[in-house]
C-alpha cells in the first residue's frame, strides 16, 4: 500500500505546491502592477511633458530644422534675382577735357551720360528665366520639407515600435520568471526535468539581451529625432503617443494623379523645362544687336560757347558662328536634358507611389489577420498551456513555444502598424502632401502639372 500510494501522494503534493506558487506569484505580480500603475500615474501627473506628439514635432521641424531654413533662404535669394535681371544696366556718367588745335582752337570740358539698351525682349526673357529658376528652387524647398517630415514620421513610428517592443518583452520576462519558478518547483518534487529550468533561464538571458539591444535602438532613435528638430542629440525625449491607424482611402490611380499634379520633385523638373525653353528663346534673341546711347555736352572756352553730341552705338554679333550659334546649341541641349530628367523623375515618383501603396495594403491585411485571428488564438493557446503545465499534461517546451509565439505575433502586429504608417508618410512625400484632403492640392504646393509626356511642356503652369 505504501509503494502504491507514494506516486499519488507525490502528485497531490506537486499540485498543491504548484497552486501555492502560482497564487503567490499572481499576488506579488498584482501588487507590483498596482505599484507600477501608481508610479506611472504619478509620472504622468508630475511630468506630463514626457509624452511626445507627432504634430508638435512637425511644427518644430518646420521652424528649427537648418536644412529647411537653408532651402527657404535659397528660394528667397532666387526670387530677389528676378527684378535685377529685368532692369536696364546702370547708366554711365562721363567727364573729360578736350583741346583740339584748329583754325579756331577747340578747348574745354566734356560731360555726358551713356545708357546700354538691350534689344527689345531680352530683358523680359531674362526675367522669365530667372522666375522659372526661382519656381524650381521653391519646389525643391517644398520637396526638402516633405522629405524631412517623412523622415521624422518614420523615425517617430520606429521609436513607437521600440517602446512597444520593450513593453512586450518586459511583460514576457515576468512570465518567464514565473515559468522558471514553476519548473524549479516541479523539478524539486520530481515532476519535471532539470532541463526545463535551464531552458527557462536561457530564455530569460535572451530576453535580457534583447532588451539591451532595444534600449540602444531607442537611444539612437531619440538622437535621430533630436537631430531633425535641431536639438542636442543627447537631449531628453519622451514616449511617443499611441498610433492611430490611418485608413488609406485613395486608389492607386488617384495617387498617381496626385503625384503627377502636386509632386514637388516633378514640379521642380517641370520648371527646369520651362526655364530651358525660355533660355532657348533668349539664346536665339542674342543674334540681334544691343545698343549704346550716349549724350555729351561740350564747352568751348575760347569762344565761350556750349555745344552737344549725341551718339548711337550698335553691338554687331560678328562672331555668331562661334558665339551666338553655340549658345543656341547649348540651350537646346539643356532643354532636351531637362525633358529627359522629367521622364526619369516621373518614373521614379510613380514607382515610389506603387511601392508604398502595395506596402500599405499588405500591412492592412496582416494587421487584420494578426489582430483578429493569430493573437487571440495564441493567447488562448498560452493560457491553456499555463493551466495544464503544472499537472504535467504538456511539456515545458510547449509552454515556452506558446509564450514565444504570442510575443512574436504581438511584435509583428505593432511592426505592421508602424510599416503601414511609414508607407503613408512616404506616399505623402511623393504625392505632395496630406492624403486626407483629396479634393484640391495639398497645402503649400504650387500649380499642378497635369498629365503629359516627357517631350512636351504642355500643362506646365508658370508663376
């Protein structure tokens, strides 16, 4: 009877011991959670600025980022060039003295004014070329602004993922420590192998290693955001706010049309085509001569009388074969190159639209599957494994795999949410602005390009 009842007694003892351990762990964990909640509440109440919002960072980026500021100053400098090149050259004041031995000697002072007058139309074309340069630099400024906003969003979303990953891994570390205690308790009564204890300890060490890597990535992302908003890299940074998943309601065709109409990269290359066309007209106008008009007053001291002279000078384009003709050739080559640049830029933009669009679609599908199917199933599998491991109905490896499956699924869910928002940020960069306003052009952008081929500039609106 004693030998037959011994296994039964050991099983009852192990069940009782497992129950006591789990209840004590739950009680301790509940107390710790309450303490953590109280501490987090105190931090939130006393240091509410530890939460960082994306809209505030974007405003700070637009006002403080030196790259955006430099691009804005280049635009302002280019705008100031336009009135300069449209203005006549500065007039020349002339003073002199003449003495000419003649039958009646001519001797006295000379004074006058001279003005260079370009051939009609040249100043206007120079102004149009300078204006298109300013328009192109404006679009480059807008492109830089959108690019940096997209990089800020991507870094912000990556930082959000790191914080979520740390939270998930910390929670699973606490569960692994419970699993280790349970394995030790079962091993002590002969219900589990020592290998279960070692495996739990190995997984805890791997979790600590993973947390160290996540902490390093978090600090690097903090420094990246500080660099973008022109703060010291080691400056303080809080926790990102929760991601609100943005629905992509536009079709690929609508996104392509928005890119054609409002993409600053395409706008910039289109303005280059405009500039090159007017440069060709200006180069052809160089075949026509410019003029010099000069008026002189003279004084004859011998006879105490005044006189005047009026002169007209003409610049003759004598060396047109090696000068004006080559200038036209240069301008035409630049125009052809600008058209090729537009074709390449449009292909690149449309590729980025398609690539980001399919990435956003994939992320939406995976988010639905993970959130509605995989994670609930993995949660139930872990709960079932926890319930029956203590009585020996499943091995430790099954319990551990259930925990790791749930952890990776939760990390994948947050990773896909971040990937979705990053894809939308890239779409906003290449389509010229926010995707929520589908009616008109995004704020801050110039006139649209419209549908057109690479070999024509129809549809390009000037300023």
